[in-house]
C-alpha cells in the first residue's frame, strides 16, 4: 500500500539535492569553523557564504543572520534576549493567543519570572486585530510577538499592518515567528518593518536541528547560552557547517519556485475544500477558499474537525490506510487537551478537541487528494458504524 505523507507542517522531506550536498560536506568539511588552520578557515568560508545566501534570499544583510538550532531556539532567543537586554525595571510583552508553543510557553516562563504579559485575542478566523495589538502597548512594553503563519490553521497574520502601527512606538520591538511561512508566503525582511524573524530549515526542505533568527541591525539581545563569541556573540557553540550550507540551499530552492509552488498548492487546497464539503461530519476551521483572500492564508495547511470524535482515533485509522495526518501542532500532538488555537478562535471544546491538520507539499498531485478524500470517507463511515453499535439499547 502506498503511503501518503500529509504532515509537511510538522516536517517537510529534504530536497534530494540538499541531502547530497549535506552528505558530501559531512565527509569533506568536518573541521571547526573557528579553528585557525586551513581546514577550519575553509569551513568558516562555507558558513559565511551560507549566511550571505540566507540573507540575500530573506531580504536581509549577512550581519543580521544568526544561525540557531531551529525555530524553538530562535523564538526563545528573540523573546528572552530582548527581555534580558532591557534595562527597564518592569518589563511588558505582548503575544497573540495562537502563537506556537515555543513562543507562548516562553512568554509564560517570562511571566513567571515577573515579566508582565498581555495575550491578544483573535477572531473566528484566527486573525489578530491590529487595533488590539496597539491597545495592548504600554510605556514599559519591550516586545510584541505575532506569528506570520499559524501552524495549525495556516492563517496569515497582518504583520505588515502591525509593523506599521508599531513604528509609532519606537520603544517596542516586533518579533515574528516565520517558521511556517518561509517557502510558502512572500516575505522581505528589509521591507517588512519587523525587528526579528525566526526560521527553521526542516519546514522548507532542509535538515532538522538548524534554523536562523534575523535580527535587525542595531537591535541588541542578551544571549541564551554562555560560552564562545560565535554568531556575533549571540549564540555560543560550534557552527554546524554542513547543516547551515544545506539550509541555505534548501531556502534557495524553495524561494526560487515560490510562485509556482503557491499556485499549485492553492489548487490542492481548493480541491480539499470540495472534499470536506462532501463529508457532512467534517467542519472546516479557519479561512475558507476564496481567490480574493489568498493573501490571508498559506496554501499548504488545512484544519478540519470531527466534533465529538477523538482525533487520534481517526488519525490511526487513516494511518492504517496509508494516510499520515496530525492533530494540532507536532509539538502538542500527544496532548489530549483541546487545541489552544481552536479554542482561541471561539470554537467549543468538542470542535477544538476533534481538530485534524492536513498539510501538503511539492510531491502531492490532485489524485493524491482524491485518495485522501476516499480514505477519509471510508474511515468516517467505519467510525459511525462503530458508534452505532456501541450505543446502549
């Protein structure tokens, strides 16, 4: 039986060319990029070329690129780094109610340490109101963090509007978690008005354990780790040269084909909406399918609910039929709690507990969606039959 992988938002397959590049680099360039001998200098040059490539693709300057171990570290460095460097006696931060756990739980940690925290609500579509963000600003606010693309629903946040509004409050720095956006949604750091932007390689076809934080020139952060002076003094630790070079190549491949990939994946999204509308037990969560609103959603993430049904039951039934899906985000998929994101969008506990995420990528074609639809119908039919047999009387 063929297996269909519809969990790209958790982790995307590496580009085959990137696998080859990284394998070759691990064989040839194993020296520490901080070493002074010739081999170390060659490794350092490779890392700096990768930094320049990431900067060019993201619309940043090389000195604004900080290599990290991935999105979680980038997000923690942004939040804790800004709070740690601030000289204010009492500090205040603002995050949205639908942030990824690496932002949301980091903000909660800071709150437990005495930092004041405001959580901005979202509407039924999962979008932040810019006016609510501005209303939350105080004199001691040091940071606003609002994600670019939500990892559960694919909704795109109005980060351009937020950046323009925050320009009226120069004491506030704006961080954006861009992990789910890169390679799916157009973005230029230089043009965005954003101060910090997080990325993770394995979401756009690069290796796991590698990412970056874009830090606007002039923005100061306190490092998370004590140690060497790597990454402009912001990230101690030996540079993973094969991984950062592989990441830069994956980023190039993803962004070179961005327009074509978006067009194709939006076609798949429209087809999936037709499938969901034909299965009355399923509800669509988030922004629907509207050609005039494609800027409001990423093309590759869809969230549906089977209210009253534990999602892991449907997930396992689909896996037995060769379809790999997920519940919530990968970081929260083993939790039996309702989705924090769907609850924040105003859905009841039944709907929020029954959420399923479908996320696709470059390998998928229309016939793959047909297979997904047929196997969804079969699984739900089996579940309904089981429900009937289990009812008393």
